[in-house]
């Protein structure tokens, strides 16, 4: 009788665990011939909740725990989907266990090629997600694999119709603006961009990709405490003004900083100031100028965008543990905890 009872317990616990998994692709025979690899942590059964929306823009180094907690809480206990084109399942336990936010599941999908964008299983997972996170990596792979495909369409439907919260770090942040540096021909440094705004690697694009209301005319950049970032970002803006006739704006984060945008358009800045003296930057063309087109933005010539040393107005703001410093993306004029600066470029040299 005792032996029968033990067998019964083994069967019971074996069956009871079938709705929860932490899969390795090496043991999943169904994935061997698929154009993606999936790692699931948590429940296999979808849970429908009421996500709170918003956007999390992460600077590109180790994730800021408080900003990531903000992101996960906005999933309202639902299912988090990480989309990437390289790497593995490093986010799964961090999101599902480490931060202490109750979630139904966290699933990472590593997409190998454009073919995967037409896979109905991936499409179904996007339809069921309450939060979507874009990891770092190669932003041209993201753009070339997903742009003009069902993946981009479904992500945009999730944002607009289901109030799904989205976010990304490094390349995953760089692709979220209405304008973006595609890196189609490779990366570019500030020196290269400032000295030739039409360098072949200066691939600034606005072909419809990911739609965010508060980022429509925005181009983002990350790793901003790297000296090879500020100058190129300003040159991106110069090109948009010159080529598209749009007074575009920029959002940038130092590596330990994150910008979390509430649905009312107010951005909260998370970071570790004063432990780290990092900032987020909100950059706009000086709206006090009658003419904003750069004095010299031409091929094979250094950029000049000066206008009496007041070409650009920049709100620099520290990130704090509680995200108490803010900036209002509804008007781009009001913030708390930061300071307004003027930036300009003279003969290929950025003065910030």
C-alpha cells in the first residue's frame, strides 16, 4: 500500500509541473529546424491582464534595476516577451525572479533571420504579451529582419490597441524612435560624423518601423558617456533638419541611466546619482531661432551648426533611484531636477 501511495505522489507532481518550464533549446526537438530559438520561464498557459503601457529606454550597460522594475510592473502580472537576434536567455531569471515582480512568464525568442518574422508561433506570442523588451545587439539586424513584416505590425498593434509596455537597451533603444540610425553600413564615430555629415555610414532613416506617439520626431542614442556618441547624435539631428525638413528631437542616456515614459508623456529618469554622475539628455533645435538649418551640413565638409553658440537647447538631468527627476515630452519645455544647456558645432567640433 505504501509503494502505491509513493507512485501516486510521483505521478501527481510530474503532472502538476507541466504548466511551468525553464527550457533549454538543446532539449527541445521542436526548435531544431525553426528560424528562432525560444526560452520560456514560468507558465506555459497565457494569462490575460491589463498592462499599463509606457516606454522604457535603457542606456546600454547593466540594466538599472529600478527602471526595469517599473517596466515589469506595467505588465500587470502578465507575460513578458524578449525579442533579440543574438545572445541567449540571460534576461529570463533576472526578470522572472531577481527583481521580485510577480509575472506569469518571461520568454526570450532569439530570431535568426527575416524568415522568422512570418512564423505564426512568434506572431502568436507577440499577440499574447503584456510587455515586450528589445535586447542589445545589432540594430540593423532588428530593422532588416522585422521592418515591413508581421512582427513590426503586431508590435505596433500591441502598443496601440492593448497598451503593452515596451522597452529596450542599447540597440533595442536605438530602434524605437520615429527616426533612427539604422547602422546598415556599420557604425560611425562622432569624429567621422562631424567631419562629414554625409559619410556612407551615416544611415539616418525614417521608414515606418515602431510607432510610439511620444517618439514620432525623436532619434535616440545610447552609451552616451562614450565620447564617440554625442557628436554623431547631433549630426543625426542636423541631417534630419536638412534632409527631411523636420525639427527633430533627441533622447539619449548615459550607460547607467534610463528614461521611463509614462502614458501621460512625462518621462521619469532612473539612475544611481550621486554614486554615478550620469545623465539623460533631451535635445531639441533652439525654438527661439527663426532659421534652424545648419550653416554648413554638406558632404565631405565639417558640420557647422552654431547660430551664436545657441543652435541646440539641451535638458540634462540626473537619474535617481526613485526616478523623481522628470521631463515632459508633451511640450519639451518643462522638467524637474535638471538644467538647460546650449550646444553647438563649429567646423566639426561639438561644444557641449
